[in-house]
């Protein structure tokens, strides 16, 4: 496959092709394209597709189906999203004023998607660069050796307190347990939790505390070897506070400080498998390096990008005005996974 290389900044470069996605998807050429696309994504970290001609999520979903994009379930996911059909979701419904820190998708769980794809239907105006990316190969190489040694072979568990959709108003960006689990039935929720190794605790107000399965800090990519791959330090009060300061959300800073001082256990966060909190100094070290290596990019209207979820972290910067971005999560159809044991 002929491609050009696009410099995303901060040392991240990805291949880019020009491809009209509006034609027939059931063609030998499109099926042959599948292997070429995944080879580039697996080896280079991602593929940017420009001049697609698509204008809504239907042809985006059809394109993914034509390359046999094997969709990954979002059950247990933390970001508020709406499913559009055919495995396509809104990218996130967090308020525009909130930065969504760069991360590897669903890496608060032990089984994560191999791929994440985005389609830009409407970019923000005035050239706002809202797409955040980090080359996780370079990030892993630049992590201090003592921090890597401290977390290699260890795991962390996500603890979340989720309200019921039947009680009270929700703040924007907050998920109910019904939305997070994809069911409103407590018995079915218990079965979902049992299958995944989660612990559920129901509260008197019908809210739910979920302690999810232990997830690794490091995972092994089939081609690129050991990589840092966790949200353990992202889903943490230190990161919440620094992101709020970064966005200028001073009221959120004050509220977080009050909650952390009075009822810290009610804050959604990841704990080490033994139940201990992650030291603030380690989170600060991780945050500083993420911020240093994070690059800002602007996907244009109609553009599609497919990323290897371990190799390239993604996020969304705060922005103003309209913006429409959609996402899909995928697995390797061979049944193999980059999520080898460590």
C-alpha cells in the first residue's frame, strides 16, 4: 500500500492514505485492503484516512464492516456515550469544558480493545486541535526505571460508585449503573459482574459500588513487546485535580478538595490490588511525562483514523463551539490479542 507519513507532533508519525469510502464495500479490492490496513496499524501504530467522502456514521460503519472490524463491547466503560448502531458510538459526551486525558481505551479492565477508530463528522471551528495523542512506545521508554520496576507485574482495580438512573438528576458526563452495565435488572447485573470477576455492593439509595477486576500496568504487544498500558493513574484524584486546573475549572478543583478531605472513598479511582492507594508522587511523575509527550492534532471533516490501542493513546482537549466525533472499538479477528501476560 502506498502511503504518506503525517507528523502529528512530539515524535508521533503515522501513515496516511487518500481513500474514497462512499463506493461499494463488497469488492475484492476492499477485502484486500483489510490486511494492508491492519498490518500498518499493528506495525506503525495507526492509519489516517483522508478524502473519504463520507458525511455521516452510516458509511463509516459500512467501511468498518467491509474490513471486518470486529467490534468490542463497551460494557463496563466509564465514558458517557450513545450507541449509534453498527458498533459506532459518540466518542464521548463529556462537557466541552473538560479535558479527556490521553489514555489507552478501557485499560482499567484486564481485557481491552486491540483497536480504536474515530470518524470526524464535524471538526471544531477556528482550527482548535482537540484530538490528543501520545506514542506509548516512546512514553514507556521514557518512564523512570524505578517507577517501571515498582509497577511491573502488579495490577490495580477500578472502584466506581454509580447512581441509579431512577433516582435524581445526573450531572453532565455522569453514568448510571444501568448505562454502565447495559441492563436495569439487578440479577442480570450480578451475572455480568460474575462473568468478569467484579464485586458489586448495592447501597440503600439504589446506587451501586463496582470493584472491577485487577488490570495490569504493563501488557505485551504482539510486535512491539512490553508497554505501559493502564488508566490506574488517570482515574485518580491527583489527575482529576490537575486536569481541572489545566482547564480552568476552579469550582471543580474546590469541590474535589472538599470531597477528598471528607469522604475520599467515594471518588471513583483505581487502587492497587492489595487495596492501597497509588502514591501521589507516582501519579505526579506519570502526569508530567504524559503532558510532556502529548500532542494536539485536528482531525478534519470526513477523516477516519484507526489506532492500535496499546501503541497510541488518545484523548480530547477542551474546546468551544460544535464538534461531532464518533468512535468504534475493535478486536483482532484472529482471536489472538496483544494482551499477553506479564
